[in-house]
C-alpha cells in the first residue's frame, strides 16, 4: 500500500497527485488537511470506482482508498 501526503497543498494539487494512481489496483492512503482536498480527492476516486473511507487523526484526515476489494 502506498501513502500519498498532500498536507499543506491546495487544490487542485492533491487531486493531481492522486489521479495517476487511480488506474492501478494498489490500495492507497491519502493524507489531507483541508475539507476541500478531502472532498475533491474523495470525489475523484469515487468516480473511478474506488471506495473512500476517511479516518480522522491528529489534525489531518487519512483517506483510505480501496478498489474492488483490494486491501
């Protein structure tokens, strides 16, 4: 599983960083620290068939992106 840290970046940078990984079947964790990034990354992943589970931790959110049962 890969972790992509987008904390401190403003949109559209987080989505642009995650987008190339959405064609793979590897599970991803994406760290975001703004509501806009959370919503935009989640929306982009969901449109590509990924399940997004947000986990709040220490002032940021970890978005767990999983595709077709990939763990």
